[in-house]
C-alpha cells in the first residue's frame, strides 16, 4: 500500500486528546506478534504516526471519515481532555455506542491496507462492550465481547481494506453503568519483528 498524507496540515493539535499511555492496553506485544509480522506490511513513510484521531472536539476527518455517538448522556468539550459520557441505565431501549467511519483513499491509500482503531475508554465500574467493524472484502479482527473496569483501550483491526472502501469500527455498551469515551485513533499496525537468532559461537 502506498500512502501520502494530504490532510496533515489541516489536522487539529493533539494537546486536548487523551494520551493512550494513560490507558491499559488490551493487546500485549505477544498478541501483536501473533497477529502480524513486519513482512506482512506495505506501508508508506508515515506508518508510525496516527492516520487520524477523532474526539469530541474533532468529529469529522477527510472524505467520509466521521464520528457517530449513540445515546451519550453528556458531551463535554470545555475541559482539558474532552469526553463523551454514556450510561446504559439511561438508555434501556438502545445500547450506547461510539462508531467511527473511515475512508482510506481520502488519506492517500491506493491499495489494500490494514488499519487499527483504538478507542480510549474509562469505565469507573465494570462495564461490558461489544466491538464490531466492517472492512468490505477485508476482514475484521475484534473480540466478540470485553468486560473491564478502569481506563483501557479497545482495539479493532480491519485487514486488507480496499482503498476506496468506506469502513467503520464501533464499540457498543452491553452491560454495566456509566463510562466515558475520549478518542479513537486510526493507525497502521505497529511493526513486529522476529527476534534475530543468537549465534552461540564455536
């Protein structure tokens, strides 16, 4: 896949976006190693940077890339780290959810690519979520369900997505009480290298 970054100059600064280092990861380095290898990737020169970051203060990206918040109880944008709050108890007939739509070609993609969607979430009490996605003729790699308490990321991977395919990744609350969503980052997968063999010598 070849990429350019036509919208880099128009992107909002990330100072008001939650830092992912503050959230527990749902995938370990061993998990990533099992999912991919550096040789599987065909990336342009910006693979280490997020392609896009959507948040309560930036809900629209390039092309048809956009954000949908379903049944939030509050969207707070005048805090140091903006967030959207949800509570399934306040929405018994429709599960709260965050959905991100992404158009790869709007960001310079010219061939199939793999994209990682990372949702930064804080659940003060234990809550359950159902991650999902759509990758066109590609495939979706996401846990069927996940339950946790605290600050954590939820990762959804869309593999072999055609450049012109409108895709989405979403998390839907299925149980629990109040929780907050801070941002969703769209990025290429991290590089995972096979360890070099150790030469024991003569």
